C-alpha cells in the first residue's frame, strides 16, 4: 500500500489491458439506491473501473470504458467490493479515497470528537485496503497464465480532494474523453439521471483523473476514447473470494498453502482447468471472464446455448472449426498484439520512443500472419457453419444468427487489414523472418549495399 500526493509528481498508470479501480468511501453518507440506514457498520461507496474494451470496427475510437457503481457495504467485510474485484480481474491498480479527512489537523483539546472521527475513518479505510490487498488472485500476475511472480495489487490511498475540485476535474476531463460537449456520449453522460442523483460518482472520477495524469491530456488521440456506463451489482452473479475458493473456480497460486491442500495440477484442480479446452489464448481469457462474472440475463444465456446447440448438431463443421480454423491461431495472442500496435501508433503520433525497429517489424509480421493466414482459414471453416441468406431467413435459430454476425464481423476486419498485408509484404524480409525481423534490402539501394557487404 502506498500513500502519495497526486500532483505534478503523481504516479501515472501506463496503458495496459488491466483494470484500474477507484473506490471512494463515505462513512457519513449511508444511502444508496433509495435506501438509507444509520447503522454504524455500513458505509457508502462509489466505484469506478477503467477497463479496456475491444473496438467494434475500424472507425471506433472508444478503447476504454468507465463503469461506475454505487452501493452500501458492510464495513466489517466489504463483501460487495470483494465480489466486484472478482468481476474486474485482472486488476493492476486500485485507488482508495474517502470523502472525510483521514488526518486530524487540529490539535486543540476541543477537537477530541474530530480526532475520534478521523481515527474511525482511518480504521475503515485500512480495513478496505486490507481486503483489496488480500485479493492476490485477481492481480495481473496471477490471472495471466498463473505465473510464478505472485505480485499483489498496487493499492494507493489518495489524499482528500475537495468535492468542488473533484467535480470540476471530472467534468473537464470527461468533456474531452467523451468526444466534446456536442458528442452523443457526452450528451448521454449529462442526461444520466443516476449520475445526477449520485454526486459521489463524479467525485470518484475526479479522484481517478487527479491520480492518473495520463487521462488528462488534450491530445487528439484521447478525444472520444472513453465511454461512461452504469454498472449494477446484480448484472452478473456475485462471487466473492470465499465462494470462488470454495468451489475451486480457478487454480490456486503456485506454492501457496491452498495449492498444497488441493493437489493436482492447473488442468484438473479447478473448474477453469477442467473446462478450459480452448484452442487460443483469447478463448481462454473469454472463458475466465465468463466464470468470474457469470451471466444472469436470460436472453444472453439462451443466445449462447443456441450457438452451442448449432455446434453440437453439426459435428463435422465443429471439428473443422476447432482443428483448422482455431488451430491456426496457436501461439498467436491477438489481444497482446493489439495493445502493442496501439502503443506503437500512439508513440508515433506523440513523437515518443518507438522502441527497436526489430520489435516493430515483429508486430507487423504477426499482423500479416493473422490477416493473411489465420483469419482466412478461420473464415473458411466458420463459413461452413453459417447458413445462406435464404436458409437464414427460414431459420429462427439465434445460434445461427450469432454465428452469421461473427462471420460478417470477421470478414469486415479482414477487409480493413488489406493495406496492412501490402505494407508488410513491401517492408519485411520474409526470407529472414521469423528468425530475424529486418527490412527488405530491395526497399533501398543503401540497404542492398549493406546486405551485400555483410
């Protein structure tokens, strides 16, 4: 846990596929969702999670969502926060703030009451921090391939920020991040009745922007890059740490007491291990997300079941999809590649360090491999499962519609990547790749001379 003053020297969180969570606690505000209580064991919390999202198309600029929650929680256990952390995984950083001051700056004897209040607030915050720090199972290192580097979540307790300053900072930053005052996203944000009724959300956003200076820039790249969405505790089945450990949802950490007690290995000592027969890293991540936040919406559950039913009925098409279409992606992590390309593109636009030429060429080579080899193979095998237009109109299966939507989306992606294929074939020396990633010597006379000398 760290305490720091978020100013010019504040920590900046690098762009990553991990969730950044900000929690604003109020000991005095004890109403949420129209209910109120004077129970001293209850605290009100506003939670904002900044999480990367996959873009829907070539022109989609939205790369992150800011999902907010407000609720009452038991100050003795913070069970609701515990359950949310399971849903947010993987988590890299958690910011904790409080609407009340943690320090008593008045040393007069008459301030005994304020001293007791500050001590109580500090105790509550320490309890919350303890709950968060104990959740090493949702940290970046533990979620990603369950590696041996068992780093805990970075928890930073932020200094108190005035409500007026927090609200002003949130409004200023969101105006840019949502695409400007007249953008659809910003108009929806201003018209959100829940936000108007819950000022703690705005204060919580202000604390996040004050701590993470990387979100406060006015660059064209960040304009319109976020969306604000309302979250609820009941949109997914809530699983806290005790529940997930009791049913062995995921493999225990390597070397932990739970691992020794459970026994077995990562493929048979958890539900995730038993169910995970995914052919790709992206599929394994999706399975993990679905297990961490089980869906409770009937329509979505039925849609997934329809897809499964379609794959069960067409065993030949299913096996071809697994053995040909998805097998082509083995060893290729599209999620990681996307974040690397985004980082290179951002550095190029901002005039930053692009890194080594070899690394950039490696990313371009993998993109070419995906667009020219993996994606056509996947579309070919997936196309056999998708009904023709006439058959689709006659069928009422949601599964067939979902597969058709997937096929059309991937076809659009392949069309957008046509120029990337041409660029890779023009620049990369494929005779040397993938052993070495170098520029094709025929691209320039000087490069050709250097190669001849070597």
